[in-house]
C-alpha cells in the first residue's frame, strides 16, 4: 500500500466502498453478511469497518438492514471503478489479454493509479464507455455522480435528505453529531417554524434546529420516495441547536 495514501482512502476502504457499490441494488441496503462474504472476511470485521466508514461519512448504516453509500462514498467507489475498467480496456485491447484476466490484473492497478494518470489513460484509449466485458465505465473523475446540493432551508415537511456539509464551529458540530446530524446522515423534515427553524427526525429522535443553524447546512435529496411526515405532538422541550 502506498504510504502517501491517507487512511480514509486506503486500499481496504476503497475495496469496501467498491463492493458496496457493486452489490447495492435500487438503493436497498447491502446486508453485512453479503458484504462480508464478498470481502471474504468475518461479519464482525465487516461490521467494524462499516461503523468506521459511517463515522467518516462514506456509508449510512442501518441496524439489521445493512449499509448504503453516501454521496462521498459513492464518488470514491465510482472513481476506483473507473480506473479498474480503463485498465481492463488497455490490457484487453492493447495487450491482448482475455477479458477475465484483464479484470483480475486491473483490480491491482485501480488502487495505485493517480487520478491524472487515469484521465490520460482514458484519452489514450479514446475515452471508452464500456469495459471488454460490456460493463459501463463511470464518467470522468469529478463528473456528476453526486446529486445537486440544496440549502436545508429549501426542504418541506415530509422530505428526506442526506447531509453534505455543516458549516458550524466545533462545539455545535459535535452536539449535532450526538443528536444524529452529521455529513452522510439521512434525516426527514417533520415541521417548519415561522422564523425559519426546522424540526427534523434523525436516528436519534427529533431535533429542533434554529434558523441560523439551518442556513449553514447543505443537503441533497435522499434517493427513493420520502415516507409520510410524522406530525410531532409538541416540539417544545426537544433538544435543539
């Protein structure tokens, strides 16, 4: 492993994210057991890694269901997959390897290929869109694999979204994390206040956000239809920021 690669982008992390991306169907969570089998490690080790990835905002973990990629995790996975499939094209079309052999070798190259080299390789190959096994090659690095960002204030009751960025200072950020609101986390808007504040439903329960904090949060709409809004009996007394 290249010592210059930060821990959060290590080969192990990239492989987990890539496997989740390949296993995930219609945005349904990938079971820990299925991921563990795919990675050829124990479910305990897989669960520990997924917890770490969640802390880094790369996956969303749902107990007893599994994991889904966040926008950040998806971007990393697509970047790695693009490199793999570009190398597959080079090895098969330019060096004459069998497609399955090309894929096996490309899996070793994907983690050590700098982004700039991948784009030069793509240009050299004529910017292919399919691998030798007719699998799609993700778009160029930095292309729109992420959904558009919105201000949290633009959401309406009942909508679900995923946090992209929270531009607040350390203590407030730490408090919000303890209440279930952090980059990569999915939440639902329960109600709006006349002054611009919002009542959210997170994995830790209801959370009141003051208008000045709402303005500092960027989100993307979550995949799939939003569930019905839950009308709170009274937002008074709920933890707020």
